[in-house]
């Protein structure tokens, strides 16, 4: 029997250094990179999603970077299906591929498969959207925290679409969203090795704050201004855009909007940590680790 190809998953909090490591690994193993960062799928969102630079994109072949319009409907099921097809193609000529991203749900979809949820009456979703408009996101967040604290701790609670999805499952079934999450992995034709980058929380927060400052210096304000007319699109319901839309609407000062971006990004990083800590298969490395040492570890682990 031929040896199964290897998918190396590079995970960790935002701004921890995953892009640089994934490029180093792709170079070392002469392979290509699949991005599992759900914020980087969309074009027109270059600065606020920290899309790899032109030089980084040229350093190794990348897939699923800005391949969708902000007007497209694209979800984790679409990504799982397309990513698996891309992996089939890559593994027909490569023994190794790299999957990189901080969106744990999207990484899990590729590695383990998606969970199956019951069909939901559209009236439930409509009622939740009406509540969102009338009572605000905080009202729905409080309900979700009460009925499904387990999922609340790991999800992006600032994303109204995710909050509504979890609540519609609960309201339709009387069971928390987390109870539908599968405990058995799908059968894949590849094996997986997780590499995680980590740092002490103050360092992660410092790196996040610095990244936000750099984004602003690089023109984030102008990027968001150009997207303002489309602020209700699902693709734009993300940290860095929501807060600056509020600034342009006059509900936040620029100083406060920037403060909120940093705070919400730090919260997101905390949820990423909670999600990835559940995965006992991750081999953790300090963010300052040399890529050569990680390459050596992977080769020893898999006899590559």
C-alpha cells in the first residue's frame, strides 16, 4: 500500500507568525499552501485581513486567497468541498501540502469533516434577524451565552451571522448548537500533522496592537471607506471593518474605533486559543522558533 500524503496544518492566534512559517515549510517541502483564513477569502479586503504581501505570495504558491468577491455567498461547507478537491490535485504530484489559518472551524472542516445539523424553518432565522435589528447583537449574545456557554466560549461572538446560526439551531431543536458537533473524524485519504505557534498572552496582544497600527498606516481607513456602501454584506461582518463603519457613520470617534478594533481582535485571539487548546494533536512551538527546527521535527515525526 502506498504511503498516505501528509497535510501539515499551521495554526495559532492571529498575528503570531503563521504566514511566515507556512512559506518556510512550503519551500522546505517543495509544496503549496492552502489558506484556511476565512477573512482572507474575499477580494477588496487586503489591508484589514492581513493578506500576505505580494512578495510572500510569490514565495510559494497560495490557494484560497482573495478568490471570492465580497458579493459572493461562501461558507465553510463550500470551502471544505473546494479545499478537498484542491488537495486531491496537489497530492497527485506532491507528497505534502500546507494548510494554514487561524479559523479553527475551517481547518477542522478540511481535516475532520463538517457536522450535520437539522433543517431550520426560515421563519426562525427571520425572527432572529428582526431581533438583531430591533434589540442589537448584545441581546442575542446574552441569549447564546445562557443557552450554549460551551460554544459561546469558542466562537466569534462579534459575528452576527454566527450568533444567529447557533441560536436558530437551539430555537428549532431545544438543544445547544454544541451538542451537534461531531466527535468522530471523517475518513480522509491523507494524514495530518498539526503545528501550532504560541506565545505568552501579553506578547500576542502586543503583536495584535502593532499589527492594527500598521494596518492604519498602510491605508485601512481608505479601504474601509471604499467599502462603506456594502457594509451589510456578510463578508464585511468582521473585526476592523465593523468598527470603522461605525466611525464613518458618526457613532464612534476614530480613536474609539481603533481601540475597539484592538480589543475585539484580542478577544478573537483568546477564542482562537480556546478552540485550538481542545485539539490534543497540536505540536506547539514558541513563535520565535526557527523554521529549520520545525522542518526537522516534521521530518523526524513522519520519516520524510
